[in-house]
RNA sequence: GGAGCUGUAGUGUAGCCGGUUUAACAUGCCAGCCUGUCACGCUGGAGAUCGCGGGUUCGAGUCCCGUCAGCUCCGCCA
C-alpha cells in the first residue's frame, strides 16, 4: 500500500491507508489510546483500541495501517482507526532532553542547539526552516525572472574584500588561504564576465570576535550584483521590489508558520529613505543622541526603526550616503560630494539586514582608492585587472538570510534561524 | 579585543543579605486505574554528591577566589 501523509489523510476518508512517522504524543486512556503521529506534513490522530500495543514511547518511529474516519471528536475532524501498528525503529533514551511536542519552547537556547535534531522536530522550531526555505526560493525566483544568473563562487580565497583581519585562515596545501567573508569580488567579476546580472546563495565567514544575538561566524548571504545601473537607487528599487514579492509569497506558502509565530505580513510598499546625515540630525533632535561622523550604531538603528515605524508605519528603512571612511574601498564615491559614497543599508525592524551600493568600475579610480586606503594594489591583482577590460557601471547588495528570517519571525536570537549555528564557542553539532 | 550577568533532578524555574526541614514547584519519566482524549484526568513512585576545585566559617546551594560552561552588551558587521 502506498504511503499517505498526515495532511493527505482527509482526502482518503473511508479508505484504508498506511501512514509513517514519529509518535508525537500518547494519551493512554486504558482500553483506548490516542497516538498523535507526526510526519513531514504535520500531525494526525491515530486511535488504538484495546490494551495490546507494541511498545510505544514518544518519538518511536512507527507505521500505522487503518481506516480514515471523519469525527467531530478528532482534533482536525479526521482520525485513523488503527488496524495495525508496527514499530519501524525503537527509541533507546532514558529521558528526552527537550520537549518535542510542546506548543511553546521553554528550553534554553543551549539545550535547543545541543540537541538540534530533536529541537527541530518540535513543530514550532521546524517551521523556522520552512520559512527560511521559502525566503531562499522566493529570492531565486524573483531574480531569475529578472534576468539574473545564479552563480557559485569559491569559499576558499586568497585575500579578503575588506582587508584580512576578520578572516579565518585555512592551511591550503603549502600556503595560506582564507574562508571567504563575502563573494564580493567574484560576483563583480561575473558582471564583468558578461552575465551582467548575477545572484548567489552562499555561506560567508566572519572571524569577528563578536558574541551577540545578531551575529554568526558563518551565515548565509543572499547576494545580488547587477551591471548597467544608473546609480544605487536602481539597486534599492529592485531590493524593494523583491521584498514586496517576498511579502506576497510568504503568507501563501507558509501562512501557518507565520500564524504560529503571531506574525502578520503586510505589503512593505515604498520603503522610506534617509541619508546618514539626515538620520543623525533626526536622532539628535528626537532622542538627543549624537554620533561621530557617519556612524550609526546598534542603538541608533533601533531608534530609527522605531521612529520610522511610528511616523510612516514602515518596518523598513533605507539609509543612504555613507561616508567614504565607513565603506569598503570599492564603494563608488558621489560625483558632487566625494566624501560620500553611493551606498546604502537597509534596516528591518531596527536591524541592519542589507548593505549595498554602486561599485567603482574604473580601473584607475579603484587603483588610486586602494593606495589612498593604504592597501597594496598588487595584493588584489586578479580583481583589479578585471577593470582594465571594460566593466559596466554596476553595483549590488547582500541580504543576511538568518537576519531576515529572525526579524520576520521575531526570533530572539539569530542562532535560532540557523540549523547548526557557528559562533565563537560553538562548532558542534 | 573589552564589559556585565547566569550555572540547583531529563527540562524550565524557586530557594541565594550563611543555620527551618529529608533542597521546593511545574513539566517530563516509571507503575496502576480509566473507551473520546486533544497541555487528558486521578493515585503512587523514581530522579539533584546544588557546574567543577579551593577557601572563609562551628556550619556553605547561599559568602570569597579560581576554573569551566552558557547568556547578554560594546566595537565591527549581514
């Protein structure tokens, strides 16, 4: 008999089916036992009559055969009257280290992460990665539909995009290499290679000594780079469009998950913008907070997020016109204001989820910038050489996938949005 | 790199200005009863050398030092 998923049982009411899954919960009433069966599609109630069952415990892997019956007394109006229950795989634990079947997560983050396979079985935790999957899927769909090519760039690299201090060194045969902190150089090179528009879903590695609820040392970067732009506003426009698409598609594809997290997604509309200068003036005026040249710290991000939400109703805010000193060497300076760059950040609920901007496409300008930044152009040979052969005006941005997931679901810690987070202390599981 | 906080059954917490219990509560676990549960209920039971090491003291889960682990924040960033 073909396997039926919990979700599909309803369509087979009156028929005999075979279901497979885990014992989510047992309610033993003596001569009657209710078994909640969990599979990848969800939960369904199985009714076992009599006392004669195989040894069932929570999380035992079982196969059930029985008739699908519609019943007002069943949790979802449908249940399985079991004729046969078979243990496919027994459990051997003394205690479950965490509650797989609770509606709320009471365990601490450490317990959740140490027992990741079990915590991911909890439907609430499970849902986080269904949402994340849909974010990535929507990202791919959206950009493919606009003529972007999906690329895969190396994660073992020779030099960093912003220096070398925050990179993980790798012993690479007889020399030293690093884990890529960003696909920056390579995605620009793919624009130059004639693909014009590229995107990548890939890991980025940061050896920063940070230990906060919004930082990981390994994270998924949703990268975009496109050629033949007018300026950074083209990039902001397409990111804005992507977010509107995402917010349309997510409720359709994982509305249940958002409901569980009590989140309602509404069209972000046109995202408001402030220059860094305007934002600083506003922070000074509204909150008496002064910041050093071009700096927007974490507290400022939160305040701006709150302010914009109150003023415009938007959860998003673009910050633009960052000073040269606050941006990497490849950031395009403004023609009429060379101390500022054509770059932007995107805040979502008071947290930076994107950095982007127009890049320098002139070989000479880039070379001179590197010298001005105290970098040795020879260290960037293959990247710098690219610009000798005709690179269109271009730019791009990157979205932190875990950060977006976290903010969408209002998670308290970014580690919850990573299957197996890597932070300063954690390399296992 | 800097700063602060926490560590008590499987899990989540209480107890913490030294002595009142055999360290409490919830949940989970085990056993028994129950044919409509849905966080099932009821009865009974097991489960903690209070992270580890040292010190102060007549006496330490409680105070001090060290150590390990975790969390949070700053800088930096997605």
